[in-house]
C-alpha cells in the first residue's frame, strides 16, 4: 500500500470525458506536487452498468495524458466483504435501520422543505422510527429494505481547500441498497481509509456529500482526508458536460484532429496552469501547480467543440 496518497476514482460505465479528465489531472498534479502517492480506484459497485472494457479505456486515457499511478488498480466490486464489516460495526453501535420506502415515496417526501442546511437529495427519515408491526407489514408486501445510516440530524462542518467552509445537516444516507449492493457513500469512506488516502480531489458536485463522508469516518473511527473540490465542465446550456454537448471524449476529439497533447494543453489552460495553445506535458505541469490559481467557477466547453455527435 502506498503511504499518504491522492486518488482518482471513476466509475467504469463509459469513456472518460473532458470533465473527468480535468478532475483527474488536478488530482494527479495536486498529489505529485506534494510528493504524495497516487492511486486509481474503479468504483464499479454496480456490476450491471460497469464494464472491464470501459475500465481499460479509462486507464488508457489516463496513461495517454501522462498520468501514472502507484500499485494495482483497486476495484470496489472485489471489496464487498470490507463494506459489510463496516456495516456490521455501525449496526452493532445502533447507527443503522431498515428503510422500506419506494423511490416515489422518497421523491415526494424529499420535495418537502428540509431547511437551508440540508444536503442535496436529503432523505427525511421516514422509516427511522417504524414500529415492528409496520415493518412486518412491509415485509409481507414483499418490500425489500435498504439499510440507512441513523445520522440523528447531525450538523457537520467541513473546510474544503477550494470552496471554504461547508456546513450541512447530514441525512440518513443509504449504506446498502435493497438489492444487497453496498452504497457509494459507505464504500468511498472505507476505501479511502484502506488506501491511506490523505487527499481527495473530485468534482464540486460532490461537495454537499462530503459532510456525510466525514460523519461516517467519525462513526467508524477512520481518518478524515483533506478535500479539494474542482469546478465542473459545462456545456453552453449551463448543464454538466455530456455527450450531447459535442466532442467531449478523447476519441471524439481525435476525430476533429485534436490529439492528446492538444487536449492536455486545453485542460491546463482551463485551470490557469498554461497559456491558451501552449504545448505542455503532465510532468511539466507539476512545478506550476498552485491551488490558488484554480478557478472556482465552472469551465464552459469552448464553442469550437460544441457540435452534435451522432
């Protein structure tokens, strides 16, 4: 195991796009500029949507950019026993309960006002205090429960090194889905500790989930890494980058005559680490990396890349 590492943890459900690669670049530069190790973890909890083909494509895209990693690639699909051990600890300490809510019921309940400090997608605790009779009725109806964390409306503060203080009322997040698959919020906490991750760099769409992770770390007696949440890449419509926006993957860019080196320069420029059109290498950017120059606002995909893709 690599001591004190940064990490990149994609889900192998498709090709990496410019937004993913931009975050990976920042994570790698941040770790390497501090002399940290760097690990890659495949968050392939869902065996239906994840694919070894996509994993291979993603790793190739990282390597083509000049990003290297230490040790073997870790796959969450091979670590279910670790997650169940953590669930057992939380359950033994009274921090879990079964949830029989359907998705529709959760959507309807979540649409009610939850307060200014509530995290995105907050679950209002509908099943938190179900009596035995109601649980038996749901079981008789064939409802399979998910397992949730009893967060007890804990207010958690996190200081993100890019965005500053985040203060959130942590909701009762799912720890195990009703199909038996461990949930992301639990797995990421267990894996970051097991891989000695000292620094988490990821997209700022996950910033509101970070207090959930910090709470779980505390309940499990695990260390809390420092967090740096990077601004996202958006299309011209202001929506998070997707295939509909144009040439967003290395393969699509190559079809336009934009190679990996030019793509790397584009990403570095968007981060304030290179001049527009400058030819750079990943290793050459290490000495330039500074946290204070990273943009806090989203990067909008350049107009010349915004074309329809079949």
